[in-house]
């Protein structure tokens, strides 16, 4: 019996374009940024930041020191947030309906600079207080000090909600995160090849209908 839905954020709810951040850092003079950050891999400093092991300021400073280039904090944050694009308007009422049908949880590898930007965006664009109104609870990597695809973060969500792995569906666009969820025993839907959340839920009721994509 399906008792809950776990959503990823970037690439599932919010459209993301990593290349925009890479391009902007290059425009600011970080010529080697592409060598250290991408959708599929990143150097250890990014992982540490996503796990909340270093502060915003330490993150900025270490990137500037490692890549031997300096920009202001505001310029740095602008470049870092350039990957965040938009939330198609139809996803907001869908998420509200899904939440009315099931408990919903957000599980995201993210950081405080991005979350501040996300929350400001949904407030200014949709009039929502912040992202929290769309979910029963949110699990951010920088707050729980764990990150996908480590099995421990999926197990943390299950334990916190007193759920069994086969009682939930996890939805993500990153194949590594999908593998991690499966290792935790959680059925998954990999959003790839144009598949979107509007394709796997009834847009009128919020009921999950994407069983043919579950693995």
C-alpha cells in the first residue's frame, strides 16, 4: 500500500540548468570551474557544503582560494544561483493535490544559499510563504548532514516517518540518487527522457498513476 511520496527538488520540481552556473562563474573569471562541478560529479568542497559541514562563507572562500580568483559574495551567490531556473506553474497545484492525497516529503541535496533563493522565488512568483507549504516535511542534506545517494539519508527519512521502504515512492532525476534509493529498498520513478511529475499523478485528484515507471 502506497503511504507516502518522497520528491527530489532540483530537476523534479524546480527546473535546473547547471551549465548556467558554470558559464556565469567562467564569465566572472573562474576559468577552471567546469573541471570541478557538473550534474554528474563535483569536487569534495561541494559535497561538504551540501552536507552542512562548512558555512556559506567558508564555501565561498574555499572556492575562491582553490580556483585562485576573487569576486564579491553577492557576485558569487548570483553565479551559484544561476542554475536555478523556474517552477512551471502547473506543478504547484499538482503538488498541493498530491499532498492532500498522501503525506509528501522533500529530499534534496542542497544548501542554504539555494534554499534562500528557492523560498524567495516561490514567495514572489506564487505568493507562497516558502517551499514548506507544499510538503509535510522537508529533508535538506545541509540540515541532516547526509546526502544522496548514501543509503543513510533514505533510511533517515523512513525512520523519522515510521515508514517501511515498500510503502513509499521516491522520485528523482539523477540516476545515482535513484540507485541509492533502490539500495535502501525504496521503489523509484526516474524522471528521464522528458518524463515529468505531471505525467505520473492524476492532475485532478493528486493520486499516483505512474506505476508503469516504478522500478
